[in-house]
DNA sequence: GATTTATGAATGAATG
DNA sequence: CATTCATTCATAAATC
C-alpha cells in the first residue's frame, strides 16, 4: 500500500504525463476550496465525515481521495504551528518589549511528560500495563517466540530453552512462520 | 502500511545516537517480526507482558523499548481500523455551513456547525488504497457546499486544459473569497 | 541540471 | 481506542 494510484491529477494546464506522477496535487479549484475552508472558515479540524464530504465535493475538480484531504489539513496545521514555533524567539537584537497588555498566554499546554523511560502506563482501559515496582522478569523462552531452532528471522536462538513462564500471562504460542512481508532494506 | 520507498533505516543495532535521533525507527528485522506477529498471527492485542517479551526479543535487532512496541501495535490497529471505516458511506445529513463571505454568519470565529457529528470520528487518512479503479460519484448538492446558483469558482476547466478534464461538472457554487490568499495555483 | 523549496505522505508519539 | 501532534521521508516544482 504504497502511494497507490493517485495519478492523473491535472492542474490548471500543467499536468504531467500519465504514469509519471504518483502524488496527488490539488487542482486550483480544490486548493481554493480547501484554503477557503481553512482560512476563511477557520475550519481546521474536520471530522472524518466532513473529510469525506469535502473529498466527495472536490472530486469534481479532479482525482482526490479522503486521505489527501486529511493530509492536507494535517500538514497545514502542522506547518503553521511549526512556523509559529520558529518565531518564538525574536531574532532582532533590539530591546523590544512589547507589552501591550494583552496577556497573550498561549495556553498551549501540552504537558509533555516524557517519563516513558521504563514502564509506561499505556493501559488506557485499565486492563493492561500495571505499574510493577520491579522490572523483574524472567522471560527467557518466550511463548511468543517459540524456539523451534530459529526465530522469526531465522536466527538461531542461542539462549537457553527451558521456559520459565510466568503465571497469568497469556501463553500464546505464536509461531511466526517467517513470511516476508516485502520488508527489506532497499537502500 | 507497507510503503517501502521511504525510510532508510540503516543499521540493525546501532540506531538512535545520543541527541541526534530521539525517535525510534524499527530496523528491518524488527519490522519483519512485528508485522509477522500482527498480520501473520493476527496478534494484535499484546498484553503488557507480551509487549515486554516482544521488546526483549527485538532488542537484539536494535535499540527498542516497550513503549515502542506498544505504540507500534496501537498505531497499526488504529490505522487499519481507519481504513476500513472510511469505506463506509457518509451518513451525514448535517449541514456544514460553508459560506465564505456570503450569508453573513460570521458571528463566531469558528462558525462551522460541527455539532452534528456526534463523535463518530474515524480515521480520514488512508482512505481507500485498494483497487478502486473507476468509481466516481455523482455528487449533487452537498450540505457542505451549498450552492447559491453562482459559480464563483469559475474553474476554467473547459478552457485550455488539454488533458483529461476533471470529469465532474461544476455545479456546486462555493463562494470563496478568491482574493484572500492570492495563490490558488502556485503551479 | 543540480540545488533548493514546497508540500504530499508516512508514522512514531502522545493525549483524553 | 479515537484523535491529534511532531517529525521525517519523498518528490514535484521552482530556482539558480
């Protein structure tokens, strides 16, 4: 599922030949509409339904898919935010204290708590991932990785067999049958 | 998604240098294992214990933490789900008011009436990647794009396009302030 | 025609 | 689990 068939988008007379383009490019009408939504209406958080609506509508102006609309909004938002961040520091050396009263407290509180070091409380529904005080675990022979002599990659498990399983854990004996998923390093 | 023309994950054990790369990127072996688990074995809901197991095993193929495994599964699940959901028809009957500069409903900044959408909200990105050769829909009056009868967009699609046209007819009249942004076509 | 820029696309990470 | 943010890769288009 790479960049599938998003071909044949034509812009206002500057289209490419068929077969050479794979990346969607908004046609002028599409761009106009999208920008209108974003800037004029301040419409920046379209729900999936709205995305589909928009996409459906934009289809008459050229090939387009939902994900194009989605990405368009995402990228625009991200890049606007990015630009703002870059300007946070006034590059001028002049002492410009612009205290115009407006307590522009940008409440962009993204309480970043990067405390993901060891254990995380990913469990959202409270069913998984408990806080274990000790990171003590004796998984040597993992049930997930059956030691048939080779693991998923075909590498030999040189580790000790024996299986000191832990009680309570789902003992899923998944054996990966090493299916290449087309995942290779194509440099 | 199996996009292969992207990252150049380099090594298999020397990733994430200090300070330069803070974001984990799966090494090819790691990816292969993870995909094998997910797709091959249908293993999509790892418990915390299993996450640790997986992580432990993946460690021999590069730096990795539990949270990486966790996020990987979460993201893949979420995005796969999105894809499926996006195929469904849009049930919206809601009216996303999209009047740029017309119908002065400019009371609030975000005067979009996105209250209709309960909370359905499913993904909107990877829409349809599969074979969808020729489906094109006959849009008419979308609630999102109220037609006022005038075609301000004036897409000169009938002009010297010289290619396969946009296909759709311009029956939607979306009144945009065309001069708002100056660049509708930066091509 | 190689370099830079703009932007579509992908995905890891995070939040609620 | 759904949604959003941040960062990065990839590439068409513009620039030199």
